[in-house]
C-alpha cells in the first residue's frame, strides 16, 4: 500500500530566482517561455502541499552529488551529511 508523505513537502533550494518564480504569479508575464512544470510547482506551493526553504549555497548538501568539490568544500559536505 502506498503511503503519502507528510505535507507540506519541504524543498531546500539556493536559487532565489527560481524560488521567486515558483512563489509569485506576477512573474508569469515575464516568464511565459517557462514550461508547465514551473506552473505545476507554483500551484502546489499555493495549495500548501510544497514549502520552499532557502538554504545558502555554502550549506547546500546536494552540491556534493552534483559537482566536483575541492578539499575544503568536500570537508564541509562531509560535515553537512554528518559522516564524521
């Protein structure tokens, strides 16, 4: 049996422009070229099913899975994941 997650789903992001676009329908006129997926996301945020939470780029744990990291950033990433 499928179990639904607790709502709202929390999405941690460091891109403030993307967050503003997802939250604010006033950007629609300036972003008509954006695909329907963004409008779907905005709808879920407005319905309270999704919550966007800003995380500073330096604190973004997902970076270690998406790009090569130098020594200092690798150490920070290990700390963020509590792998010590």
